[in-house]
């Protein structure tokens, strides 16, 4: 389905300053706008929800962001990143947005992190299973090889053009 909603949730916790979360948040929004929403002329099709929150139930200090995109068919895609003392806040926001956009543009049904987790269930299932994913990570390829050895299942990987 088409992407109908994007939620950007930035947070700060402990002694981290709120302006760090806002810097992360604004960088992500700017990246999404430039590299996805305006690029594909989706301004009138996507509702963007924004939250910057202070986390109170934590140990230590940190900042971070999670961005989710929901499709008209209910599929969820996400990109996330955690701030770090030696990492620029703009880089944190752009990193999360870049990961989300990459998966949206590749048009897979699951991202590279979920793909490798699904392989063993595909190998154990009766009948034929298939998933559409964007990036085939080394974890996914290793999961396929291990699943072949453990279950005797066969896998066919087909690249889309």
C-alpha cells in the first residue's frame, strides 16, 4: 500500500538536554522532507505526526529517535538511532530517516533486521514461504545457510531490478 502516515518521535532522558532531541528531530524531518516527501511529491498524501518527549523511567542519560511509517494496508516500517556523546545530533536524525527512506524506496515488506529473523520460521513452515525485502544483509545470508543445514530446506533468492 501507499504510505499514509509518518510518526517522528524524538526523546531525551536523564541529564540530556531537550535541545539535543529537538536538533535530532528537526534533522530527521528535514531529511524526510527532502529525500522522500517532496522528492516523490507526497505532501498531500502523508500525515506527519511529531513528538519530542522526556523519558523519565530510565537509568543514565541519552537521546534518540524512532520514525515509523504506516501504509494504507497497515504495514509498518521504521528507522531509529541513538545519540552518542561523539556523534553530531544532526547525524543521528539523518541516520534514522535515511534508514527508513531506504526501506521505503526499496519497496520491501520487511527490513533487513526482520528478514534474518524470519528465515528460520520459513525453513520450519510447511509448504512454500516467501518474503519481499530490500537489503540482503550478511545476517540474512548466514541465517539462510544455517537454516539449510539444520532443516534441509531450500531457498531461492531472486533480485528485483
